[in-house]
């Protein structure tokens, strides 16, 4: 007896299980959801009982943005095989893509949270809210920088298109009728 083959995850078709580029709409939805949660949490809690916003997450997000931007520049140069650069390890590129996708989503959630918090802090007129505005604004900017750097790293990991005359023939193309 033969077993029935189950369809690949993501639906029918040979390419449905492939990982695609990060969608901006997914990042926007996660940021809006995080902004709404932040606004609701901060408005229902008594704000003056919360300690001041720390600067460490802002510095961490900014440092990650700088590191991913550097990785994007370095990886693109190595993929394009610019003179003086070592060839790139394909496994490293795959890891960079996973890092870029994960950090783009996480940074969009942080950006949404900081946007909701910053919006609420500008509405609130207390002294504590005024003191927390710089840290919240810095967190928003650092989160947006990380989203941009992550998307840039993901884009830098793409394999450049080769001209048709340099393409190697696909063995599947030479044998018609076989899959």
C-alpha cells in the first residue's frame, strides 16, 4: 500500500513552503497592535507609580541597528564579490536572513509600543510624563532605525540576478516530462 502524500505547509504548489521577504503590512499591523496595547496599558495603570523609563533598551536597539547595517554593507559586498572581499558562506547568509526577519518584527513591535507610549506621554501633563518623553522618543527612533537596518540586511542577502548567457542549464529543463 502507498501512503497519501500530504500537501506542503502553506498550501498546494511546489513553492508554497519557501520563505519570502518580510511584508511591510505585517510590520505595520504588529506595530499598530503594540501601540494600542501600550496606550491601553499605560492609560489604565496609575502612571506616577511606574519608575522612570530606562535608556538601556534605547541604546540596545540603536546598537543592534548599527550592527545590522554594518552586516548589510559587508554581506552585499561579499555576495557581489567585490575586490578584496572574501566569498560569503551561504549558511551565514541564511542566518542573516533569519536574524533580519526576526529583528524586523521585534523592532516593529517595539516601535509600536514606544509610539503608543510617546503619544500618551505627550497628552499627559504631569512632571513624570515630561521627564520620560526623551527616553520614549529615543526608543521610537531607535526601533525605527532597527526596522530599517533589518529590512536592509534582508535585502542585502538576496542573490543578484545573473544574465541569461551566464546561467547554467537546469537539469530538470533538459528532461521534459519528468518532475
